C-alpha cells in the first residue's frame, strides 16, 4: 500500500457541516447575519460605549480603553446580564425587526384585492 492510496472514510464533521450549509442557503445566510451581529456586539459596541461614555461622562474610573475592555469581557465571563445584553443586542434587534416586518406584512397587507 502506498501513501497515495487513500480509502474514503466517513466525512469529517467539518465536511458534513459544510455540505449541509451548502444545501441550505437560508441557514447559511442566517449564520452570516448571526456572526456579524455577534461580532458587532463583541467588538464595535464596547468601543462605542467607551467612546460615548468618555465624551459625556469623562474618563473611565479604572483607566483607559484597555481597562474598560478588561472589565467588559470580564463581565461577559462572569455572566453579567447587562454585558450579555450588549453582546446579544444587535442580533435581538435584527430578530425584532424581522418579526415586525413579518407581522406587518401578514396582517396589514390587503388580501384578495
């Protein structure tokens, strides 16, 4: 048997997930939205909160941006609900807007006209 001899074994988990997402483009799109919204909640919102707080309230009590981010991500690890609200907020807003659009289309669109 040579090293170029390969027997097809069962597909790996990554290959199965990739094939599944390729077959379901809506799920893939939703996954992109979720990752983008969570990324915004983890990266952009803490920076904007620090900036807004610095401009309106003054310097952060523990120091600069690094101290704020350490407190923010520490709160995430500790399970502080306000921090988790900031992280999950963009995706929750996206779901709220989608469901509102669905309700408005469903119940306010005239039927049979």
